[in-house]
C-alpha cells in the first residue's frame, strides 16, 4: 500500500488537478485506488469524481480518518487543502511520497522550498519530497525554475506542466488532464503522471 499526498501552502497550484490525474491513470492500470479529498470545505476532487463516476473518492474532515483505510487500497492519493507546514506534517509523516506543485516565480518557489525545509526540520525524509512545476508560461521559464530547484537539492520532476486553458475545460467535463484531446499535451501529462507512478 502506498500513500501519495499533494500538498502546498498556496491555493491554486495544481494539487487537485494532479491528484485527479494520478487517480485516473492508476485506476486505468487496475490499481485499487482511493482519492482522499481532505479539503472538506472545497471538496473539489469529490465534486469532480461525481462527474467522472469511476474514481473512488471520499471526503475526509481530518486526515487522521484516512489512515485506518490504508489496508483496503493499493494506492491512496491525498488531495490536501492549502495550509501551513504544521497542518501538513501529519500527512507528510504517513505518506510515502509528498508532492508539492509550484509555480515558477521566485514568489512561488521560495515559500515552496521553505515548506519542504520545515518538513525536513520536523523529521520528514528529504527523499520523500518531490516538486512538480505547474502553470509554466514558456520553456525558458521552466528551465530557470528547474535550475532554482536543482540548487535546493530537492527532487523535482523533469517534466513540467504548461499553463493551458484546455486543462480546465477537460476537468470541467470530469476528465483528467491526461485525457486531454490534444495529442502532444496528452503525451506530456501522461509522461508526468507516469513519472510520479515510477516513484512507488
Ligand atoms: N497547468 C494549468 N493550466 C491551466 N489551468 C490550471 C493548470 N493547473 C491547474 N489549473 C486550474 O487552476 C485551478 C486550481 O487548480 P487546482 O484546483 O488543481 O489547485 P489546488 O492546488 O488544488 O487549489 P486549492 O488549494 O484551492 O485546493 C483549477 O481551475 C485548475 O483547473
Ligand atoms: Mg485543491
């Protein structure tokens, strides 16, 4: 059994987007997966799952309610609410992989690195922490952001997600970004998600 959590202090960075894509691709591979929507105020993933109708998804008021279910699933994906390091620590301690999506600006990257630093300071292994760059505007922007992350010593996925209106449209239809009708983008998002699944 594996627990993968999507966390960040900031909202709108792509936690739910990536959690949903990972759930869809794992489900396609016949992995017994649960998408745990731990943002009980927004319930974004739960509402999305009702449209897809195929991904098991449950809302949790407290992440502590997730752990007893661990034995029933091969993969639990935690879609966490945007919140501070303290709130994330409980998740980070239990999860096998903690993914933090982030934008590419300094204003995005610096606090994202601080968030991981706080987790490491609290005893979470650096090896469990992974950055994914999202909402990238250009190749150059992506490369500069990757250079920044490289210097921090944290792991990051070599594939970043571009900012695309079509990602929003496909999610509105209850699909994942890996199911986008455009071939090149679909290939890119699938490769990114495969990259995450490789970690388990
Ligand atoms: N690469 C992208 N291109 C375009 N839109 C995106 C991209 N990534 C995410 N979005 C959109 O941005 C919005 C916020 O994304 P998402 O819900 O995944 O963020 P979140 O980190 O879960 O936010 P919150 O902290 O509020 O739960 C959604 O409408 C989503 O479709
Ligand atoms: Mg969310």
